[in-house]
């Protein structure tokens, strides 16, 4: 008897739809990430250009050789307006530095832990100088707002929590009533 060898593997197989979908999604994700990276580089480049221009302005005010300014100080001739203008620029730059060093991720994580069910936050406004934050929110009742203040106050990351304002608001076209409120607190990111 003669042995017969049969190859049951087909020569051509149809690619599955899932493989096609996965490859298309992978390409789309790569394209979105590329665009996001290019956008980030562009924004950072503009920010660097602005800071370089400001630095050049300060260097021009000091003179090209800062060492000569230190070794042979000139009498101060700036007017009060120039001093105020310079102080405003310094405050602006310090605000940028404080804003960039503020960890939004950790802040929002701690804030999320303190927001009870039934409360929605509409805006978060930080004040980097005072390390404080103003929160605008909504709830179904005043007890929701008070519950939020209590939970926020129990967090070690928030101090001086205060319900600054609250008001009842009727939803347009509905008989439902809700509470809007403003809460202020200091954020202590070191905890």
C-alpha cells in the first residue's frame, strides 16, 4: 500500500475583520498621539519664545555684561512707575511658575474623593498665591452642599473650608429646584 500525504492547510486565508479593525484603530491612535505631540511642541515653543523675549528685555535693561553692573553699581534711576511695572512682570512670571508647579492630577484626585453623590462641580478656580481654590457646584438640596463641605473639611488636603454662598434655583420649564453653591478652601498639597 502506498502512503498518501495530504496537506490540509489552505494556501490563502481571509484576514479576520477583527484584525483589520485592530490595525485601523492602532493607526488612528498613533495619528492622534502624533498630532497631540506636535501641538504640545508648538505650544511649548511659543512659551519658550515668549520667556526668551522677556529674558532678553531684562538683559537689555541690565546691560550686556551683568558682571559690570555688579562690580560698578550705577545709581538707581527708575521711576516709581518703572518699579511698579517691573514688579507686575515679576508677579506675572512667578504666577506662571506657580501654575506650572501645581499638580492638577493630585488636586483633582483628592477633590474627587470629597465630592459626595448628588453633587456636581461646575468650575474650579485656583488662586496660586493664596494656595486656595473656589468651587462652584450644584446639588439637589442644601444638605448636599453641607455634606460636600463636611467631606471636604475632613480631608487632610483641604483646610479653611467655607460655604461662601448658596442659592435655590428653579430649573427652567420644570418644577424641580436645585441648589447652587460656592465653596472656598485652602489646598495643602504637602499632605
